[in-house]
C-alpha cells in the first residue's frame, strides 16, 4: 500500500470517528470499562499469587540427623539434598549452633540454660526450603530414605493450605478473566453493530456509486483499529494510575502483616509492557474484527 493511500485511510478513519463521535465515545467507553475490569482481575490474581509465593518461600523443612553421624556422612547427606530439584536452599546447623539459637530465643531467661552447653542433647540438622509445596510429600519421602536421617519436621498442613489457595486463585482468576473477556466481547460487538447499523445508508450510497467492497470496508477497519488503540491506551493509563495510587495509600495506611503484604505486591512497571501489549491486542483486535464482521452485512446491496 502506498503512503498516500495509507494516509487517506487514516484520515477517513479519524473523520468517521469525529463524524459519529457519540457512538465512537460509546464504543470507547464500553471498551475502556471492559479492559479495566479484565486488567483489575489480572492484577488481583498476580498479587495473590505473589503473596502466596512469599508465604511459600518462608516455609522451612528441618531434617534431624541420627546421633553419631560422622562428618563424611553429613557431607554425603548435604550432596544428596543439593541434588534434589525441589529443594531451593540447604543450610547445615550443627548441634552447638542449634543450641545457641534456641537459648538466644529465650531472651531474658537464656542464662538459666548455660548448663546445657556441657550436655548438649540436640542433634545436628539441616534446614531446607522447598520450591514447590505441592510436591512436599514426595520430597520428604526422598529425604527420609537417606542414610543418617533420623526424622523430618515439615509444615504439611501449611503446605496443603497454601497449595489449595494457590490452585483456587489460579482457577478462579482464570475463570473470572475468561468470563469478563466473553462479556466484554459481546457488549463491544453489539456496540460496534449499532454503530455500523446507524451508518448503513452511507455504506449503501457508496456501494451504489460503484465503490468496491474493499474500499468501503477499509475505512471502517481503520476506524475500529483507532477506537481499539485509543481505548487500550486510556484504559492502561487509568489502570496504572489507579494501581499506583492504591499502593501509595496502602503503604501509608497499613501496619503489621499488611505492610509485609504491600511490600510483596506486584510492581506495575514489571508487568507494564506485557499488560499494555495485551490491552492493545484486545482493543485493536475487537475493534477491527467487529468492524469487519458487521460491515459485511451491509455490503450486500
């Protein structure tokens, strides 16, 4: 396509938007509202997953070694733990270090336990972090089978709760986004259909004076493209501004556990590019496809 033809289509598309500004504003408004709903659902799902992931990363499994385990056996256990894919971090805690940490945790009463240094009954141990809590049972089974391991202390109930919550959020979030996308597509399609219906006489006149189907269709396609792009840009800007304002308000007005939660919420800049790409693709796709489908009906004169 030549530059002059492309320029003509852009001008015609912009002119059509201005000439039918009420319906264009209606289309843009509906599309912005739908994109905001979908974007909010995506952000909610991402933030819940981020918080669940943080909780997941804080869970430790403690592996107590059998009494009398020699350094060679401890080194061998360390190598085997490092080789397990579902284990993220491995830290060896000697019985002396474990006793010191336990006594220090007693705060002001720590002096009462000084006599334990001469008769330390605590075992050597490893502390490991699990990557995927949904596979914690298999991982514990692997650890239990190692020679020199006496017992394993793992937050099984917490792991099951976190895994169930994560699955529920992913399933519910995906279903919500899909439902909103379907609703948005139906509403926007009807809005575009009404817009094209109001201009059916214009299409018929162009057809009668000899305009080709392509010549008639292209300005509408460009118009749909522009409407979708404008809607995507406005919706993206509103979502970014609203989300940033919400984070700022939460940072200034929360305390305790909520402060930790806010600190681990998704940073908008980290998802800005893919989110804008999704908005643009959805807006342009719906606007363009809707124009193509509904103009076709009035080309049959």
